[in-house]
C-alpha cells in the first residue's frame, strides 16, 4: 500500500527545486504531478502551470494529504469474473470496479481528526455511486457520486468530492472498503485531506478559590504546588474538561494538591459517552504524587471529575492528564513470570522482549524484534510451576519479518513442533493446543524465519478446559518450506513464489509459468513430516496454457495419477482426496500440457477433516428403505464408506426426491465445502438437488456422478447448525447417498 503522505521532501530538496532552471522544471514537473496526483484538472491542463508556486504547492499537497491508489488494493471482488482490470494511462493508473464490486485498502492515519474525502476517476458511462466503509465493522464513512464522464485521457479525469462534509478517523491503521453501489468506474485514487480544526479545550469547575488557584491551573503541567486548582470552601468539588472536537483516551492521571490538609481522596469520572468510572476513596495519594487509571479506549467531547470523600477546607487538584498511550489497556501482570530471556533484541524499549506480553498485537509499537536474526529464540520462566495446554503466537505485523514456525521446548524435557508456514505472516493469531504440561520454563525457537529482524508481537499461554465444545476442524493449507520448479518464465510476475501466494483465477497475476515448457514440474519440500490427504490444483486462468493432468510423486515412494483433462482449463479448482500420507516432499509433474508456457496458479495440500464425522452429528431423513434395517440407515452417510457396494449407504423408501440432513449439537460449525457421493449402482441416480443451510441460504447442485465418484461443492464460508440436501431429478424408486461429507478448508 503506497501512501504519498509517507514520502516527504527535505528542505534541501525543496531548495533544489527552487534553484532549478525552467527547462529542468519542465522535465521534472510531470513526475511530480503523477506522484502527487494533483486533483485540479483545469489547473493541471494549463500549459503555463510550471512555476515555483505550483511546484511547491504540489510538494505541500504530497506531504500533507494521504493518497490511496486504486491499484494498491489488498482484496478485490468483481461479481462477474473477479478479475482485477488495471489500466495504465499516460500519467496515472486506474482500477476498474464494476457495479456491485469493491476493493479493500489498508491505510495508516497519522492523527485523530476530520478528513475531507475526494476521489479521482475516469471513464464513467453513467452517474456511479460509491460507498466508503470500514471493512470489519461495516460503518459507512462516506458516500459520493461519480458523475458521467467518458474520455480516454486520465489527465482530465473527474473529481468527486465527499458526500459528507468531513469524516472522523482515529489515529492508527484502518481497513477501508470502497464499493460501487450503482454502475461502475475506473478509480485513480482516494485522497484524505486533513481538516485543520484544532480541538479547543475549555474548563469549567464548581468553584475557584482565586485566580492564583484558578481552574486553568489543572492543565498547566505544574504539580509541585505552584500551579493548582483549589475550590472555594468545598470538600467535594467538581471540574470538567471540554473539547470542541472528539478526543480518544484510555488513561487519566490525577495529582492531588501537595499540601496534606486538602485531599481529594477519590471520586467518579463521568464521560460524554454516558459511561463513568469510580476511583475508590483513599486511592489518590495525599502528597501530590501521581495516580493513573487505565481504561478501554473512549472517544469523547468532555470528561468530568466529581470528588468524593474530600477532606480539608479547599479541596482541588494540582493536575489532570488524559492520554492515549496504546490502542488497548495493558494486560494484567502475569503472576510469577520471571524476566524473559531472548537470543537478542533490536533495542530494549521499542522492540524489547517485554512487548510479547503487553497485550498489543497487529501494530508495530508492541513487538519484540531480534537484532539481525532469522531464527531467534525467546524463553519464559516462572517462579512457580505453571500448567497450560495451549499457546497463541502472533507474528510481527510487517510482512518483511516472518517467524514461520519453530519448536517449543519445555522444562519437563518434551517439545512441540509448529510447522513452518502455520504462523500467519500478517500478525493474526495462531493457536496450538497440546497435552497439559506443568513446567517452570518454556522456550520457543523460531525455525524457517524470513527477514532481517524476526520476532513476535505476542505470546500467550493458556490452560483451556479439558472438554470444551468441539471447534470446527479447520483444514489449513500446509505451506511448504521451499518451492522448486523446472523453470520460470520470469522470477517476479510468473515466479514460483506465486504458487503459494493465495491468488488464483486472477488472469496473469499470482501465477507460476514455466519457461517455454509444456510439461513442467514443481516440487514442495517441508522441513518436517506433514500429514496430508487432499490436494487442490488451480491451472493458469488463461485458456492458451493448460496443465491438463499429471502425476503426484510423494516422499514415501507412492504416486497418484491425475488423468489428462481432469484439471479445469479456466483456473477453477481441481480437488483430489487420497488416503492420508506422512511425507516431507511432493513433486507434481505435468502431463499432456498444451501451450507455450504451461504452469499453475496455485497448488495447495491439506490434512482435511470431515466435520460430519466429529461425533456430534445427528442425521435426519425423509424416509428409509426397510425402516430399522441398519443396512440402509441414514447414519451410513457419515460412516466413511463411500463405494462399498450396498454396505454403508442410505436408501430412501421409494422416493424420487428424498432429503437428508446433518445436525450438529452444541456450537455452530463453520463450513465451506460439501462432498456428495451417489449410490455406486448407476441405475439408482440422484443427479442433482439443492443444499439448504440453517442460515437461510441455499445452493443448487447439478451433475452428481452416477458411478459414486465425489461431487464437490465449494462456497463462501458459512456458520451453521445444520445442512440439508434435497434431491431433485432422481431416477428409479431407490434413491439415496453413499456419503455426505462436510469440510472447512482454508
């Protein structure tokens, strides 16, 4: 994500500009224009605009405003083909977003405040409406209209101003979603312009002893007795701070008057959001030293402190300070945790070892970073034995340093492996459960690390209940430690790294292409043995290059043939399940390939777990042949027997279009794949039907193989309590299923 506001010019550079010749400025100015994305098309189309004032205006715009380039999206959705079209113009680049489509962006906001929103776009066939919202909360920040504009030159692109006069954004990282709600448009950029409205503070109080002890002394920064607010004859006075713009805080520090006669022992803090916090009497020190209270983030316009239990003739305060120290309040100290040991730390403060237990994750100001290490180690020591059975690890949030996996060593002599690639690179949580351990120390040794200063943002040890409600088994992609290929068309756009980048069906982006090969090969290696039973292959999405099939060779000496023509030519997934293997490498050799540069968009391996067999499922059905006969019972669809003649099947009682339903007890399950197996007898055919889910959604199913081969239905993840399959188009009076499988594959 490129943010122009982060690329500043020094005074020397500005001076250099001022001393340029007119000819040099003419050469250099288009580059400045392109990067600064000056939005006034009339101004920029004027051939006489090149002068000192315009150059400096552009520099100022570049330094002070935040630009979100259309093509720098994090995720993209097109309801038609999900293909991100990026158009390069003479002086800019635009992203096509269709009606109903959207792109998401990650942007760092430097300060709390109001921002004016502008959008630059080109080629809009009809008035298009847009919506800018928070990706996670759904809060709509802004709406605007891109007026009809159809031209081929981005230099005269349109400028849509914000639908609201201003939007409020807090300091920190924001994930924004731009959606076209009517018609489509080519987006050049979004500009966030700070509105320079200072937040003016005013103070009110129940009384003041005199000007020397006035209410404004409460924020003068003096706590030694020469700058105090004192009430006039009150034991329980109040004081209120008011801001003209919302302010965000999570900490307040109170200083009593340092004389020992007047003591504001405690009281209540009231906030403009309707909440309040009690400070128990006796908590605030009587000698004027600091008392700090930490609380969850609050965005407020005013805060009032009402003294309670005051002692003395003129109770007041020397100082009150509100701060936003961190995005979350610090966690409760971990009892018995001794000093943490690390192999190294980049520095002892900003990236020190203690940051792994500060409760901050997902941002750079609460991380431990090693000093120049790819595989550092960190050890936790406790003064008394600790019992736990789970660890949660958060990698550093930047994408350059990645603690991919490693080994946990414990004081009882045992260890636990965390496979390389299991810890997410984006700072999100990875939780690993293991048998209960009682130990006095635990060390995590990173393995397979990538980057210059590998570390962690947070580590949490936890003792979970022995028998919690079963979670949905998630089949995580087994990311290889290394990827090798027979050749690459180039090492960037079509390099081997694209095989594991999570992108497919995107047409020439996120793909590996061989260099002039029809039958290339790819080899995945893991540092440790991996259990797997599923592979998903995605061909390149262009139709000219087709990896039709091939052979998978495993380190255990076995191989699996994928018939030519089985892998779809258009980039859709081909899924193959096989008996579980424990291996450390897999080699896929393409066979029957056609095209000049055959390759793959993605190859993923999983140890998939059938959620339908997790022990909490009850099976309902419309009917059963010979009711009570276990040979045809509905429960047979979850027995794991897929093509065993008439054993392990469900058969309805002479229904052409029966139904069968899986219900989970306890917690809901998240799912994104169903696999159906028809009866292996080709005269008894289901053909198709509809999947219905407890969330009210449904999916049509067609083309169920008549020979008992699997029919896989993939869909966006759903959280459900039950799923039902209703047959439509059944043949013969004996219709049923051999197996009904359900998965969550990520």
